[in-house]
């Protein structure tokens, strides 16, 4: 390979690594690196700083007014933009705050679950209405981003309560998916790209429409997750604890 091609290759390699452009889902890698770097600071604020919990609440609420860069808009691949980092720092801080006293927080959710369910319905209706009528931006403020953030926070709390309530009745396969969730997220697009070709015939098979689309989607979902888990297991067998450096599991 000529020098210029090698030079271009390494230039793109470094750029892809920094900005997460190699595969669609890798856009989150720079954000993840940033969150890892600030974790000690957030931990200090939450657990050691006097009045730190109030500061954490300010951080958690920041995404209500600071919107992330949407993936389909110009500049979306530049995930190093400050507002994207701030947005996900808020969600990350919410997870840290919740986990710091998880049993007490789950009890609070349980006491208020019907109120939270009603809130989720209202937020979902609001999102649908805003999207249908194309109501979003008011200057720097994004209505849809704010509604979406609150909805997902509330849904996460309700989901955690639901699985907590199941206790030992939780399906075993769920633990397997949870253990390899990192790998599934970052590799699923790769396997979708690999599988979409073989599944194209089923997608286009009109004799069982619309079940061809439903069946294809379900099979793709199952096979993609299964292949991600198999990949993680194989890497664990080969590299042991160092497999995290390759596939995140």
C-alpha cells in the first residue's frame, strides 16, 4: 500500500476512534470515555462533598434544558460536542444517585408507582402530540428532548421496580442478556448488517404480508442478540478477563 494510502488509513483510524464513526453505534464511545473520566468527580460530589446530593440533582436536571445532538442532524457524528456530554452526564448521574441507595429509592417508586404510571402516559401523549404537530424548539429549549428525558427516567424506575418485584421468578435468559448488554449494544449493528442480506427475501415475501415483516424483525432480533452473546462467550474463553478490552464483556 502506498505511503499516502497508509497515511489516510491511520488518519481515518484515529478519527474514527476519537469520534466513534467506524460503525453507527460507536458514536457513544467518546461519550462513554468522558463519563468514565468524570466518574471519580461525580462519586466525590455524591458521597463526600457536603451538600453534594443537591449538586447531583442539579446535574440530573441539566438535560431538561440542555439537549443532546440528535443522530440524524448535522454534526451528529461529532459526539464530542459539549452539550452531548452534559446531556448524558445528567442521565449517568441519575443512575449513580439511584444506585447509591437503591432499596430506599425502589420503596419510594413502589409507594408512588400509580402516580408515575399516569405521568408516563401523560408524557407519552405529550411526545406523540409534539411530534405529530412538529412542536419542539423554543430558542435553545427543546420540548421533545425534555419530555423524552423525563419519560425515560420514569420508565427506568418503573422497570427496575417490576424486575425487583419478580424476584426469583425473573427468567434466566434475562440475566444472560444483562451480563452481555454492553457487547450487545456495540455489536448488534454489525450483525444486523451481516444478516440483513440473507433476510431480504423474507422481507420481500408478500404472500404473508404483513407477517413477513414481523417474522423477519423477530428472527433478526433473536439471531442478532444470540450472535452478540456467542461472540462475548468465545472472547471470554480465549482472552479471559481481558475480553472486556475487545468486546466489553
